[in-house]
C-alpha cells in the first residue's frame, strides 16, 4: 500500500510550491511502488488550479488523470 499525500488546499498554500507538490517523478514513484493499493490524499482544489506555465499544466493534467482513473471518496 502506498499513500501519496497532497496536503495543501491549493498550489499557493503548498510550502514548497506547486512544482514540488505535483512533481511527476514523485507521483509516478508513489503510485507505481504500491503492490495492491495506492491512496492519493488531497484537496479537489488542486485539480482546478490556474497554471502559469506549460509544465504546470502538464502536471495538473497528470493529477487529473489519476483522479479520473481512480475511485474518489469524500471524507
């Protein structure tokens, strides 16, 4: 089981910034290492963020893809 925590309400409140929070390598490692279950925890507001660069749009797209292909549970 792998748990990937995106514990920021939005990109502006992420201590290390949206680049670190949505780093594609971190996301890939977190999801691919799980043998039976990957859990991604985060605010839906992250997926609706406004991006100011192509790389951030690509990062948001990856996150949206994970969300779209997973099962969502509201807490």
